[in-house]
C-alpha cells in the first residue's frame, strides 16, 4: 500500500539535517541503510565478513536508523536481507516524512526537490558530508564493506526483461535477411550484375 505524504509550508528552511537526511536526499532509502551500515562498521558496532553483518558489543546507537540496523542483525545476517528489510522500515519512513514536511522531498515517489538538491550541494561543498553518504558504497576504499554493499545491488527485474527483449529483437532482426554466402562473404543485393 502506497503512503502519500503532503508537504506543509516549510517555515524551518534552515533546520539542521543529519547524515541520514543527506543520505536520503542523495540516494533514497537504500542510501540511508547503506550509510548506517558503513557508519556503524567504522565505529566498530558492526562487523562485515563475506557480505554478512553481525552486531558487536553492547553499545546502543543514538540514531533510530542505526538502532534498527543493529536490531536487524543480532546474529550473522546477509547484507541484502538487512538492506531490503530496512528500506521500508518505520524509521526510514519517518525520516522521509520529515523531509517531505520540510519541502526537500516530494510526493509518493519521494523524489528530491530543487531545494533538497541545493541543501545537499551546500553540505557537500562545506566538506562535512562523507563521500559514501553522497555517492554510495562505490566511494569506499576497496575492502569487505565496499564489496558487501556493492554485492547487494542486483539488476532490476524490469531491466532484465527489457534487455532480453532487446537481444531477441536484434537476433530476429534484419541480420537474417542479408545476402551472405556460406563462406561468410557478404553480398549487397544489387542483383547478379558484374559490370564491365
């Protein structure tokens, strides 16, 4: 069921945004979860081995999204499972609602507005925003965290079907109707004329 959020006039245009707000503006729900995983891994609250996450220690994170990530993997769990489960969690939905009310994200599809893009660009130029929050896991140094997060990205079903359809169209296309000989030579269909 799709939830619709309505924007109210943004009186708090200068309201402070945190790391996860900026991650949402840069890449949506997935980027928020990926940013939380990277942040918790850097602080030693999560470990990642072979694309599996495990919470470590008894320290409780302060941010609701971070708490949800830690709660999602008390034992070893695949990164893809955690990412997919938390993309539509109440914590991420609440973050999106807040950004909609500030006028930084709009509508049901939760697209970043012009104002949201400006706020993100300002934060990025100020230098206080980590590259992985802006650009995703591809900005990380090679290692288990980068590998684990990038391995969760799959080709969308619709794209796969579209690519297969395009391949079939190319296979069935005009290539089968050329005047080619059995030895691979190509004729141009100009008739049998040899000229002088």
